[in-house]
């Protein structure tokens, strides 16, 4: 989140600068504070993208455009399931008794 943090810090700097401009009535710095805040807000989505999966996406695009063929990973073969032995037959059961 380093890019997002940097964009938010620049935005906070613009807010502080804007507060100083309003309180101190420095009219010549109004536009500078406004530009700093607007630039940080405009760069915030790009920073979020870069912090997330953006770099992985750029790497994937670069790999596709490089033209080198990469080896396909082989599918792992699964070992055959062990055979079960049929259960041993039990001795013939005695017939069930009736309930009384």
C-alpha cells in the first residue's frame, strides 16, 4: 500500500496547505493548494491499482508481448486408488428371536 499511502499523504498536504491559505488569507497560494489536492485525488485510483494486482497484470502483459514461449506445467498424475479387500464373510447368523 505504499503508493496509496503516498497519494493520501499528498492529498493531506494539499488539505493542510488549503487550510493555511484560507486562515492566513494567502490568495496567491489558493490555486497551488487546489492543484495539489486535485492531483492527489486523480492519482489515488492509479495508486490503488498499482498496490493491488496492477503490477502482476503488467508482468503478465509484458510476458505475453515478449514473444518467448514458456513451458507449460505438466499435469500431475494421480496415483491409482488402493484396492479395498472385500470384508470377510461372517459365520451364518442365528435366526432372530421374536419379541414377546
